[in-house]
């Protein structure tokens, strides 16, 4: 189960995630491995995926498709394009491989990007599915934490509202992922962090 978070204010967007994924070996025993779940889509946007393992391959397919549509720049346009594309891909996966195992039927994608014409200039979009249902848009504001963690949501929201710089937000994210990895075996390093600012998408280290 991916632990991911994203938030933005006037300084830009911060994205953070762990890299642990789960598969089932002989006898149904869980095996852990690492996979990168945070990817740039365009110079000023990114996608962070979680839940069912197919989320990463769908993200990669979306990035390839967006590269063929160079007019897709604004986050709203990217999200409008991504929803039917990812939904079709997910439904095709389910038809080919059958339903995901119980407990692994959640799938979500956090889209993040610049919105130059809409203050503060950045936005997030969340697409999600429960129980192998088609993806849908889930309304979000300035902060997304998936799976939800009320304490972190409040801390992140307060810091962003207070105008915290991106480095401070990155430090909060790292502390949170460190703590989650100590209490949940399905969350683990290496952790990935990125920012989106007027200069574009950049992978960073807190």
C-alpha cells in the first residue's frame, strides 16, 4: 500500500511517496519490492500513483500518450484527458487478469501541476477507484494524503496556509514517511520527493 502526499501554496507543489510494493508468492505469502511511483508528465506536471500494482504501468502509459499530445499543458486539461485514458486501461487490465485480490482493490492517481491563469498558480487532482470500480474524480483542495491520515493532513494544511517554504514542507513529508515506515510494513524506503515551481518539475532530497 503506497503512502503518498501532496500539497501546494504560492511557492509551488511538494509531492512525496514511498516505493514499497507488494506481490504474493507461493502459498499466498506477501513479498515486498520497490517501484518508483512518482513520474513527471510534462515539464510542469506530475503523476503519483498508488494502490493496485497496475497503477504504475498505467501512469507510464499515460505519460507516453501525453507526449504525443503536446498541447496538453494545463492541469485541468491533463486531468480531463487522464480520466478516460486511465479508466479504459484499468478496465482492460481487470478483463484480462480478473479482479484484484481482496484488500488490493483500491487504485488512485494524484495529478499535480501548474495553473498559470488561476491563483495561486498550482493545483491537484485526485482520480480514484474502490473495489475495482471505474475511476472517478475525487474533489480535493490544497492537500492530499493517501491513504488518509488526518493528523498529517492538518499539519500539512496549516504549514501551507502559513506560507511555509517548500523545504519546510519537504521536511514534514520526510518525517511523516519515516514514521509511517516504522509502523506499517507495507510502507518503506527509498522515498521519492519532487517539487513543481515556475521553473518546472524537479526531483529533490529534503
